C-alpha cells in the first residue's frame, strides 16, 4: 500500500449522494486535513431517494446535489462532480465506463475509493444494485479503460485526456476488510456531513448514535482501544 504521504490526489466514485458520507467521510476528512486533494464523482442524483411525499419528485435531484456539495464541504472537499444518471436504474454500460474513465483521466488520482461490486450478504443495504453497478463500472474504468490510450479513443482524440493508471483501489462495503482507519478525531465532521443530507437523514431520531455504534464495531474488529471509532475497507493494489 501507498503511504498517505505518497498520495496527493484521491478520486471517490459513488452511486448516490450520501454514499461516501456513510462509508468513508471520516477517512476523507483526515486525508483532506493532511493536504490531500479529494474529488467526488457521484454517478446518480439520488432522484429515487427521500422520505417526504410532499416534496415533488422533480425537485429531488437539485436538493440532493446541494446536500452532497454541503456534505463535502463539511469534510473539506470542494471538487464535486455529478454524472446525472438515473437513481435505481444504474447498469454497467460502455457509456458509464467512459464517463468514469474521463473523470479518472481528468483528476489523475493515485488512489481511488469506490463501492464494492460484490454482494455483501451480511450488509445487504451496503450492496444496493446501484452501488454494485457503480463499483463494477469504476473497476472496469480503472482497469483496463483509463490506463489504455486506445480505450474510449474520443477521450484522447477529442478531449486531450491522456491515459492514467490508478495505483490503489479502496472498496467500501466489502465483506472482507483488509485496512482500517481510525476516525475518532474526525467523527464530528462525519456527522456534520451526514446531517447535511437532510432529505435522507432528517427523519432519524439518533443518527449520531447509529453511526457511532457502527464505527465502534469496526474499531473493535480492527483491534483498536475502547472508545475509538474506525472505518474499514478492502484495498487492492494495482499492477504498475
């Protein structure tokens, strides 16, 4: 694995607004605090989300984009990009692979964080079909697409985007965790980010307690001292 000091740019690709904040915003807050540039790429606008039937469905995409921008700001991320795909209808297509490859070539990250493309039977909500589709399309964009100058030729020929090889892929929601990050000091920022998603979390009576319990269990699994909080990932090292 790369040491964090070797990573200057990170790209995060998720299916929906709020996915990154539940799964990794504590880790990301630490990276940003250490000086790493982090970019979010959100594949859908979360237009199938929300809990208030009085809010017109046509307004949900704008609401959720704004919430994600605010949530990103809470952990120090200012570069947030939206691909505009339909929530609940995401599939792995050549077009989606191209769109994610474009962002990879634009950002040129050493580390990429996304969602697991594999079903996690212990945490089924973590592997929503859109999550798995976004994860699979992202993995295919990492390898072979973004690093192959002859894949999606319009990216190079029409947009001048050279091939780029990602060094590490971090997966959220995977059934096997191989790396843990202590987020105890960053936890208030994680809660601030999640609170920004009012349309998704405003109905929860004890959001902080729920998330604290989740991150406490992860810290216990990691072997951290009592009272610590953690996020966990599966990390894959890409060939040179």
